[in-house]
C-alpha cells in the first residue's frame, strides 16, 4: 500500500501540544516588535492552520492584525521544488505603506519566501517580516532567513497541521514525518 493511503507510516515529530505552546511564544516574539496596524499575509495553502492559530494568539496578546491571503505555487507532488514561484491567487489588500508579516508553513529552498518578500517590497510595503512554522536550513538554495521560526527540523518530508503530501494530511493536528519510500 502506498504511504499516501497508509497513515500508520507517518511518525509523529511535533505534537499538537508542542505546536500550541510554540505558537503562543512566537506570538510573544512578534508582538514585542510588531508595529501597529499589521497586515498578516498568509501564504496558502500550507499555512492556513498555523495562520489561524497565530492570528488568534496575536489578537489575544493585543496585536490586532488584518489578514489577507495569497496562493503561491512552487512545489509539485513529486516532492521536488521547482525553480520558479508564481502567484495563482492574489491578495485583495493593497500592501503599499503597510507593515507586512508574511506567514508560511515551511522554509526549504527559500524560493517561496524570497519571492513573497520581494513581491511585498516591490509593491511598496513599509516593512516586511517573515514568520515560518518550520525551517529546514540545510535545504536552502536562496540566501534568506526568516525573522521568526517555530521549529527547526531535519531535511525530512513532513505533513500535518496544514502541510500536505499529495494533497492529503493537512488536517492532522500534529506534524509528522513521512519516511522515504
Ligand atoms: P521552498 O520554496 O523550497 O522554501 O519551499 C517551501 C514550500 O514547499 C512550502 O511552503 C511547502 O508548500 C513546500 N514544502 C517544503 N517542504 C515540505 C514538506 O516537508 N512537506 C510539505 N510541504 C513542503
Ligand atoms: Mg507552501
């Protein structure tokens, strides 16, 4: 049976409790240097669960942010990152003059975040910061680091808490790794 249909092959890496604790402390870090009137730019689809938790923590901690969504495409189902990133569904907000916090699921080659960052700067954002749930620093192809990172992980393929493998497992409440087949 392929791993896509075999949930038992997924090994828990970061529990739901560990994620919740880290999301709260991440929100503390962001609030400590957040300018007022933040616009949170959520990169879909992988970061939708993380962003939902993060914006609620930000709100609880007094940083009332606006939220908008952009869909970027760079990754194919064969686990290989393509060289270029495209916007497949754009923001509805104007970012000119705004303090932007880009939220994404995972930093791997760095191409997605580099593209998102450059796009916000080119559109005239007043400031751009990046918040990544996960970081695989050994996989970088572009020289970029995130301002806020939830967890640094080994270069393994992970699913859950928004992240998919072949469009599955986004709903898992924890982050698990899929062993190479
Ligand atoms: P980058 O552009 O190479 O940094 O890749 C970032 C994007 O690739 C993420 O936003 C994910 O959509 C996808 N990605 C990278 N690693 C994984 C993984 O382990 N599981 C699921 N998606 C991943
Ligand atoms: Mg993504």
